C-alpha cells in the first residue's frame, strides 16, 4: 500500500573548503575502508574527528592533523566548527577538545530509542492483533516523523511497514499526535523553512498545522486521511514518559477505504490503553 520515496543520486562534487590533495581517503588504522568516490573531503574529515572524539574522549589539534593528514590550521578550523555546532568542547584556551553536548545527546537518543522499542514491542504486537491493522512506533525528528518500529497486519490488503522512513510530521497521524502535545511556540520553531506537502490533502501552511493541532488536542488523537499517501489512512496517539513528556506516538494504519470514521473512536480508545501501558512499562526495569 505504501510507496518508498526514491532518492535521486547526487552528482559527485568537490568540496570547495577542502585543501588541495585532500581527497577523503581514510588513513591507516581508521577501520572504515576506502572512501566512496563521491565523498566530500571536509565532511568526511569532520565525521572522522567526531568518531575519534567519541572513541578517545579528547583530541589535540596536532593529533587531529596527524589523523587526517592535513595542516594543523585545517585541523583547528574543523575542530572549531565542531565546537561551534556542539559536537566538541574546548576547555579554557588549551588545544584539547573533548566531546560536546550534541555528541552526548545523540548517543542518549539512540539508547532511549532502543529502550523504548524494547518496552513497546509486545504492546505493538498486541495492538496489531486487536485491531488487525499495521501498527507503528514513531518518534519526532525535527519536524519529521521517524518510524522506529512496527508490526504489520496479517490481512491480505494492508499497509506495509514504514520502519526506517522519515515523513513530514504534519502529514502523519503519529507525527501530528506528538506535535499536538508540544507547546505551540515549539511547534512554530520546528518550521523555519516552510511546510512540505506529500499529497493534495497534506496540510500546506504553518497556520493550517496550528489550527489542525488544536482539533487534535480536543479529540485526544490525530487522524491522517490520505495525507501521507493517497491510499493510506491512520490514527495517532501520543506516548508520554513517566514525567509526562511526549516521547513518541502510536499509529494504526489501514487502507483508506477500510479506516472509515465510524471505526476511529474505538481504535483510539484501544490505542490510549496501549499508550498508557507503554508509559507504565517505562518505570519497570528491563
């Protein structure tokens, strides 16, 4: 039922910030193998520094220069950029850099998602069996909805799994459920560059989104009717952690012609029950 978005291959290009002779090849001992032919040297070097910071806990400018095979001035510029973006920290006026908050937060998010999937998995399976439809676990990524786990319906006509995909949050039921649980000002800040549409029914402006989310808050659940794909409909319910912070959402998805309005209230009740069960399970050691 669902279609994966295709990605056009990008034209191989040269990074204008790269110095002559920096072709993005890994040095001895990197353990990453040969660089792809389309790699951008400065991006590749920055990623290698992030990995080195994560593995060693600190990095000096001369060590970064030796690792990358570049001049110390180039290494310093790369480390300074990582510090500006929060991936590194420079203590005092020394030339020692350590992992920054952005690197730590990325690791914590990965761990929390893994824990959330482990906690939610049996509940996703039970909800799918109860509704006989495909169920997804979704988290918010910027203004996107990332599908991190799911259980596919066994019915012959069904919505396929979207695990691993990221779609505009306002075009999905689960994404809208999470957005509706956020303060309106925070939602506004998530859309600095406008709104992406997927079908003729997708919400088209920030004003449309904010108005729609008001209705989601009143209803207690969100509905996506042909907004992410022409033949798909879904219901979304937010999941809170024990501190009442919205951390994810459930989505029950079905072919649009089968998920009629009369079915939605009963499905939403079952989803709320599942959401509360997942929240309760987060307080139990695993």
